[in-house]
C-alpha cells in the first residue's frame, strides 16, 4: 500500500515538470510534482523564450503570459548581437538577432499573437510552478526520486523525504520524468539514446556590474568577445550574456574537457570579467561560479509503458539557439492533453504512443541544431585568421590585417561579414522554433501531401493547415471589435473546429460526436456576420479550405484533420477521425 496516491506523478519542477503540472491542473487532472531541492532554479540558466513557448503560456491564461512579459526583457532589447575584442574595445561586427531585423520582425508579428522575450529561468519557473500549485497541483519539495516499478495498473515510485530521511512511496496511474539532463528516470525506464555527453566544458561566471555605458547603445542579450591568447592555447572567445539590463551578467567561458575541471576562485572570476569587459578597474561583484558540460545526446525512445520523459531528460544540448526550456515547455504541451484524456477515459492508451512518435524527431532536430551552431563559429575564427597560428601576437596581426587597403583584406572583410551573417541559423532561426509538424496516428491527413517548404525551413516559419502542422495564427474580430488570435479559439484542453459560412452542419456534428465520445468540441465560425469576423481576409487566405470546410485542431494547437468542404455526412466523418485519433 503506497503512502500517497495521485493520477500523474511528475519528477522535477523545472520548465518541463512545472509546465506539465500547470497544464494538467488547468485540465482538471489530479497531479503531484516533486523536487529534490527545497526551491526552484537558483541560477538563471535558460533565458530566450520563443513565440511557441509563449503560446503555451498564453494557453494557460493571459495573466500567465503577461507575467512572463513583466519579468522578461523586451524583444527590442535583445537583438544587437555584438562581436568585439572587449565590451570597451573594438567592435568587429554585429548580427541583428531574435527578430530585431525589420524583415524578421515582420515574420514574427505575422506568425503568432505572442512575442519573444528574454526571461531568466529564475523568473520563468516560479510563474509556471505558481500556476500549477494555485490550480491544484500537490507539490512536494525536498523529495528525491529514487526508483520506480510499474505494473498493469500503475506505477509505484519510491522517494526519499530529505527532511525526515525516510523513504515514501507514491502510487500513480502515469509517471513523468522531467528530471533534467542527468535523468535517473530515463535511465531506470531504459530509454534509448544516441550521441554523446560531455563533448566540451564550460564555466558560468555570474556577476553584477553596471555595464550600461558599454552596451545600452547596442542592446543585446549576447556579446561575443574574441581575445587571442587570453586562455591557454585557445582562441579566447568568451560570451558576456545579459541577465538583467544592464547590471546583471553571465560569462560563459570554455575549458578543456580533456583536462581536470578548473577551480574557479573569486580572483580568477573577477579577472575574466574585467578582461572581457575591457575595464581593469571595473567594480564587479561575483555572485556565483559553476561548471557545466556541452552535451550532444537525444533519446530515440521517450516512454516505456506508463512512464514518459521530457525536457532535458530526453534532449541534452548546449544553450545555442536558446532551445532548452522552450522545447521542454512544448514537450509538456504535447503530452499533457493526451494524459488528461486517457486518465479521464476519453481516449485509449494508444493516443499516448503518439507522444514519442511526434516529439522524438524534435529532440533529435534541436540537439543537432544546437551543436551545429557551435561549429558554425568556425568560419568567423577562420575569417579573422585565428586558426592560422597559436601565437597570440600573430593571431592579433591576422585580425588587424582586415583593416588594410589590399585585395586580400577586402576578401577577408567579406569572409568575416558572411561568416557573421551565417550565424542567423543560431540567432534568428524562426523556422526551427515554429515549423514543428507532427506525423503520427494522432493526426489524420487522409492522404493529403505535406506542402513543401518554399524558403529555408530552419530560418522561416511557413504556415499551413496541413494536418500535423500548428494552426496558423491570424487575428479575427469579435462582436465588440475585440481582436482574437485563431490560436485563442483553439487550445484550452479541448478540440476545436474552425469553419465558416455553409459550415452549420459542423455544429450538429460536434455536438453529436462530442456527446458520444464524452469530449468537448468547440465550434468557431469565422466570416461575415458570423461569430468572428475576418475583415482583412487573413483567415480565408490561411485556412486552405473552402468556406463550408473545417479545420479540426487538437488541444495543443496542432491541426488534427481538415475537410475542404462540408461532407454529406459530417457526423460520420468527424466520428471516423476522432475515434481514430483517440483510439476509441
Ligand atoms: P531542469 O534541469 O530545468 O529541471 C530538472 C528538475 O528535476 C529540477 O527541478 C531538479 O531539481 C529535479 N530533479 C532532478 N533529479 C531529481 C530527483 N532525483 N528527484 C527529484 N527531483 C529531481 N538553456 C537555454 O535554453 N538557454 C541557456 O542559456 C541555458 N543555460 C543553462 C545554464 C546552466 C548552468 C544549465 C544547468 C542549463 C542551462 N540551459 C540553458 C538549459 C536549460 O536550463 C534546460 O534546457 C531546461 O532547464 C530544461 O528543463 P527541464 O525541466 O527539462 O530540466
């Protein structure tokens, strides 16, 4: 007999675990989340919060979304990505990032009702955790997961209560391992992985110093400093990363993973900070120092029976592209509604299989992209002549040569410019963030071919209602002129049908099939004198169906199915699709 019972037990209160708990509680599913520590993240870690993650927060409620904007640094202060010899020294080049370029910003504005921002994990986690607990999640801190066993009916988990030193058992129907990059759950569940851990070493130095005079005129979250000879035998690239503008900072400084882990004392940390800023007298307060490893590993199996893993537990990669916590929150959005429907008996367990089918390719994609982004610094080093010598004096001369009035120097300048511009794949890869398309049994395409990407799929988001893709965002207008995103019409833990004039039959179909299956299907009609007006014709252009057709959207905003026009028997069609998706 277990000490405690719950429907879903979640290990970890990071972005993945807290988001899962918040979503499950919002959907009305009993859940418990545990964390081995007494509180949430104590260092900022992830910052970049992309539009897709913000859409999940918006789905949790406008107040939740707004709280993240309140704490996050605004997108306008994020994007002048600088390459320099020190913050006080010479600027080598700049890349407008994170939607700063006007063309990129236009794509952001057209893609989502939300906007990117820079919210440190120390602020994001409390928002998610508070949302979860205030909506019903039972949270148990200072509780460490030790092991679990599953049988036909559920999972029994043994934890250590770190306050009493005693073991406790928790019985749950389902079990979520959101316990980070060293996941014990993934290990005990026997998940399979590809790739390698520990391919590089880095240290984080957190400090407080007012750097306004060096940065406020070129606001950015990232300042890349190239100082030949400033570390032993290396290029000497350090990153000065904004935490709060412009007086809290994080330095990322590499170390040789093949050597011993460096001991970083306060004097060393201050020296690195002053060197990278380029001000030997800088008034600097070191607040924390830690080391971490660069990983290149993703799971190929994400679940085992009633046990599901998510977040860093299944994708382990460097911070490049800022995908870590974003993808973790999106994993949660994919799994939570499926768990809710299965726990409530509205879906068969086969629906849960689609979690792995849909999210494993994303885990692989983001780990690969983040590691490739590190390699793509190579051409910048090459362009600056930093790879041609290990002598710091010669390296500096090579860098200086780019300013000469010679054909070679002009070629060098071109190479540097192009190499910096190529970093768009790390710093403005809107397609990586937004183009996720699922292929699984929880999607019904009826054989419709996937539309090919017309532009680079890593850089540009391409909206489509092809089943599996995320529902395109456009603004539509309510009876009082209120502006609402199509994404707002969907989500919220239920299926939605978006239709137009001539689609009245979908109302009856949604009512009949919803009643039969015991689920809520909301119908939203868009068109002249309908529930929602499409004055600018944006939905008519985006929907890829006729007026009487319909787009069926899953609770996680992904299109489940679409119909070009209303069929003769819409009830039969909707029943066919939903019984297939829900394994009924
Ligand atoms: P996360 O690691 O956040 O949370 C795991 C949770 O599980 C924690 O609450 C932990 O206490 C708990 N836990 C672990 N084992 C347990 C056990 N046995 N029992 C109970 N609880 C247990 N990403 C990014 O996008 N940009 C960035 O700049 C950075 N920078 C960065 C710096 C540092 C130092 C780190 C460590 C990480 C980053 N990251 C990052 C990565 C980012 O922080 C990461 O992708 C997300 O936190 C992943 O969220 P998860 O919820 O999956 O795991």
